[in-house]
C-alpha cells in the first residue's frame, strides 16, 4: 500500500483485494502494476451488500480471467460510487448464470459508476437458455453509469442465449456512453 492505494502485483494480490472489498472495505483504491493472469481463486470484486466504491486504475495493464461455473461472472461483481479506468480484461467466462460481462455484472441502484478507457476482450460462453442479459462491458446498469472511451472486442456465444448487449446488457437506470465502440462477435440466438 502506497499513500492509501493498494498495489496489485500478482493474482494473490488481486484475490486479496477482492476479498478485502467483499468484507466491507468498499472505498479502498488500487492500481495494477503489471499484467495478471487471474485464473485460480477467481472472485469478483464487490457484492450486492458491499459494492466496490473506490478507484481501480489498471494503468494500461491487462487482467486475463478464466472463470467457470460460478455466480461470479465478471471481474467486478457490483459497482457503487466508483471509477474503473485504464484497464483491459481478456480471457474466457463459461457460465450458466445471467449478467456475465467483460468488466462488471451490475452497478447498484442510487450510485454512479464511471468506466473510462477500458477494453473488454472477453469471450463469454453462455449456456443460459433465454434472456441472459450479458454485456460486453456491464451486465445491468441499475444506477447511473458513465462509459467513456471503452471498447468490447470479444465475443458472446450461446445457441439458446438471447437479450445481450455489446456495451450494456440491460439499462434499468441511466447510462451515458461516449467515444466507445463494439467490434465483437455474437453467436447468440436471434429472437426476431
């Protein structure tokens, strides 16, 4: 920790930070100091009770996720009043759960989350039958979400899966999306 900011240098550090947030230290801040392969001990950062409410600065680094069969279906679970920036997330999420996403599952009601200069290059392999509400960046915007200069370049696949979005799976609150794009592939069910 330097000047109150946790330095994430390894998968163990990232796992510890997720557990730290999920125990209630939601306003903690972190910076990523290197690329990380987060395939073992995967746990999402932020819960419904304890949404992440600090600043996470990826500093231009990449986190590679390998997630299978858990309800933790994004790097960040729940976002509160927070900023996630300068981060690339890549890898694969294989799930039968709704709300899988490249950056975050949901942001909490009555909160404002900012996602800035982030790239989601995640492939979501879904076995959800029906409405999956997967999103390239975030699954559900329940509060207010500002997404700026972001991209989804991965994929969402699922032969029985539908109702997914390139940036956001479903907007229940308010979303402001600027200077962002989708250059992804979608192998999901056409409901039209």
